[in-house]
C-alpha cells in the first residue's frame, strides 16, 4: 500500500527537486524559454539553485515536497512577504509528469496555504503562470484563484520572455475550506 506524505524539503531533496523542475520546464515552457537552454544542461542549473536554497534555512521562504513511499513526486516553493499588495509568492509548483491529475498539486497548494496562515496570518498568496500554460490556468481556476494581472515575464534563465498571468488568493484560508 502506498502513502503520500507532505513535508518540508531538506538538502538531500535538491537533486530530485532539480530533476522535477527541469523536466517540467522542458515539457511546459517551450517557446517562452530559449530551446537551447531547455535542451542543454538545465538540470545542473536547477541543481545549483536548489542546493543553495535548501542548504540555507530562511524564515522568509519554505519548500514543501510530496513524498510517495520515499520518492519525491512534487514540490512547492513559497516566498513570504514578497509583495505588499499580493502577499506571499508561490514561486514554484511542479508535479512529476506521471503523477499529474492525482490531486498532488492541489494538496501542495493547500499545504502552502496552511503554512502561510500559520506563519503570516492575513497574508495573501499569489503566483505567475505563463499565458501559454492553459492546463495550469485551468488548475488555478479550479482552486479558486483570481486573475489579477498580465505582464511580460522574464528574462528567464537562459533568456526568453513571455506573457504571464498573475493569480491571487487574497485570503488563503479559502483554500483550506475547499480542501
């Protein structure tokens, strides 16, 4: 019998988080990110980022992982107090391709909202999603997110820009009630 556990990421999770992150970018961000970057050593770039992030504990951010029987199959990274209007920034949310549509992403967002409510009561939550990523937009719509802005995002690692949509949850406690 398999089980899913949601927990804080640690330094040992950096390689699998980097692999999930780079695979998701390769699958979803073609045309926004430069192909030569996505086809190159994007995983080493992400590994350096995640090794740094997870080796330094900070009070203004957290990374949660979905762990299924000891295998990390998704993660979310949130920066607290990022914007005076929108609140905490859900910077990354990625689920392993073969585990999508199983509720893991929604559970990670709800876990983020729970932690945010505990650590920063009254803070909103927001994120940016590329306009070309219509599946992610449908996901955030289903979670009750509201589109509150559009702007050109980037330049991204390796170069490139693309239109992005801001999704907001002014009261993340609503995510807890809907779970």
